[in-house]
C-alpha cells in the first residue's frame, strides 16, 4: 500500500537539503577574541539609550517647520549645524535646538 501522506521526518529532511551549508565554527585564541569583540560591538550598537541620534533632512525640516531643500541649502552654506557622512547630511536635534536659541530675535521696544 502506498501512503500519499508524508511524515514529518520526510519534510524535515527535505528542508535540511534546501538549507545553506553551515560554515564550521572557528576555534582558537583569535576566534575567541573576534567573538568577544563582536559581542561588545553588538552591545554598544544596541544600547537602550544611544549617546546621540542623528536625523535626516526630512525629519529635521519637519521639526523646524521648513522645507527640506531650504534646510539642505543652509547646511551647504554652513549656516546651520550638520554632519556630513559621505554624501549623507545628518542633523543632531540637540544642535538644532541650540541653533534656534542662538538665532532667536527678540522684538525691539518702541520708544
């Protein structure tokens, strides 16, 4: 009798055949050092509270209420604090808040 139902072991074996081959785990002193460094990096990158967070021009323009093109033009001219990471332009929200305070103009009293 031929049973058309497949068993779980057959399905599991079929999935194992399609899985990519596993590379052997490195061993030795250098491998332990490399693994320890990778763990420290992962902890630093995925910390709960990063020391700062940079935002792109679209998010910064929303925060300031200006068009992103104006904001990028100001950054290009050096009129607004920004960070250039390769061809990316990023802004620190804290720097933008300070910049807003510095560029604030107060109404003059009428005499």
